[in-house]
C-alpha cells in the first residue's frame, strides 16, 4: 500500500531553503520531514509516528490520506483538473454548493468561491462594503470585531484581528476596525454574566456613537481559534447578533475553523436562531486535502450587486476559483460527515473530552485553569495569564509533546486538542493520561 514511501525521503536534500510559517528560523529546531500520513498519524523519515491532535492546523477532519476523498480527487483529475471560472461553471462546483445548501439556514443561498480562509474573509469584507455602496448608503464603512479575534493574515483580515497582537509590525497598512470585548468563559465561571453584560453594553455604545456608519460585524462564533480557543456561551452570541441586527448591521460569521462539526453541530450558527448574512468557510471544507473556501450570502445581499453597470459587480477573483479537484474533495468530505458513524464519533469525542476535563481537575487542580469544551475542541490554561512562567512551561511542553510523538501546539499558555474524527477511543484515552503525566512532570520542576 505504501511502496512509494521508500522514495518519499528528503535525505540529501537542502531542507534549509524553505522559509516556514510562524517560525523564527534562527532559533527554531530543524523541521521534521514527514513522508506519509495515515488516519490520525503522521510518519517521519525514521518512521516515527506523531499523533496529530490538532488535525494539522484544524483541516484534517477525517484524518490523513482518507481513501474516499483521495479516490474522488483521482477520479476527478482524470476528467477535469481546472477551468477558468469566469464565464464557465462545472458540475463539481454546483454539486458541492447544492449539498452544502441543504445543511445551511434558508437565508444563505449564494456561494462565492475562493482559495483559503483569509481570502474568504476578504471577500466578505468587500461584499459588505460594496453592498452598502450599491444600496446608496455610502457612509457605512466601519467594521466591528471582537478583541483578540483572528480572521487571517491578509491585510483586511489582519485589520479585523489587530487587537490580537499578532500584527503589530504591520499597523501602517491596516485599516481601522472597532473592537468590542469578547466575554471568554469556561466551566463554572462565576463572572460570566458580568462579562457578557459589559460586552453587550460596549456594543450598544459603539453602535449609538456610529449610527448608520457600521457596515458589518464579524465574529468567530462560539470559539476564537488562534486567540487561545476562547469560548463564549451561545446565549450571549444570540443577544449580540440580535443587537447588531437591531441597528441594521450585516452579520458575518467566520466559520473557517468552527465549521463542519468542530463545535458539535454542522456549523456554530446552528446554536442560535438569528442567522448571519454572510458565512465564511474553508479549512475542513475539503477534509484537509486541498485549499478551497466559500463566502456564502443571502439573496438580499446578492441582489444588490445586480445591475446593467459592471461597476456594481463584485470585482474579485483568483486563478483557481472553484478548482474541480477541491470541489470533488469537498463533496466526498461532506458525504463522510453526514454518515451515522462519523456523527457518532463526533458526539463520543465530546463526551471523552468532558471526562478528560474531570480527570485533569482531579490530577492537576492547582495547575489547570479555565477548562472548557465545545464539540470536538477541548482547551485549558496552564496557571493564569498573570503567572509569569506559564508561557515558558507551555513552550517546554510543546517540545516534550513532540518528543513523545504528540502533535500539540499550545496557544500562549493554552493547551488544546482538536483531533480528527477518525481517532479511536483507545488512542484518545491513552493520550489524555500521557498529557496529564507530562504536564505533571514539567510543572513539578517549576514548583
């Protein structure tokens, strides 16, 4: 099955020519050369296996080298690999959108393709801004997002996430965005009501000061990913969205990470009755096989772009729009997601995560803070933000996790797991106890 792997080696090649993302190249350890993936595991040149507990940056829903998706891509490649999408269409794009439409709220009916999460957000910003211009409300040019949110690394997306601190080097090219407090919460949080009230008050004050000026509000619904897997209650999310709706603001949900059952439902928007006007999807859209994204919107928004004048059209494109191979992967992934076995595994992972949190609290009561679970995501903090060595411990743990064959990348002092849905109960339970053992060992040395 894996006869090709003997030749899939980097031996003798100059690995240093690659500039890797989110890496300080001067001080980082040499990159690990991965030669194959199978299920929940990745394998390096020495055939050491790594349990991929973050689904390789949250994209591999079904694990690595899923044969169903691989076959769909292969069969599609024999028929059509690419076609310009201006003035043309193809069955795979239409079928993927039709299949997704069944899973979406009734108001989300128009699908615009692009290639990655950041770009899907950029498209959403352009749509929102131009919607108001086309509708004759040119003063609506302000965007609002949550503090410490993250929406991608392109300029517009960076502007939305400027309060996260990730993009301080690029402030000169970012546009101004208003940020409101995100009421991050966790299990048994005694302060949640106060935080939610303060956040809603801040939203209302901002809207009152900028009447008929706000074009759109964007949120990572329920879970802020790169900001530290910070979570809010769906009751609060509904109140917040309703408040923006009261002031006529377009609602944008960035479900690049939270989509496709990561929060326990197909989309995080399924937890609340009020639906967004624009939805951004990527990451798990193709099950981790190929880059593809969608920005989905309503008839009301779409119709504002219809005119005899080309200047009213949405001026956005990229070379691989609606790539047929990516669409084929998306169709196959969605079919896997809808199977009873996958849905049962998703529900079971959430229950296992909750059991893990109980074990964590018993074993590491003084170490673990702000434990939280949402669907297949489990997260907790090491000590508190005020602890001046919590980030040092997290960095040390990342190194030790990798040595032990566990692919876990802490976010600041936050440890989180987001495994592929194919992971077995046995493997996950063994992993939980290994994590407890390693955290206990490392934190004891700092006591």
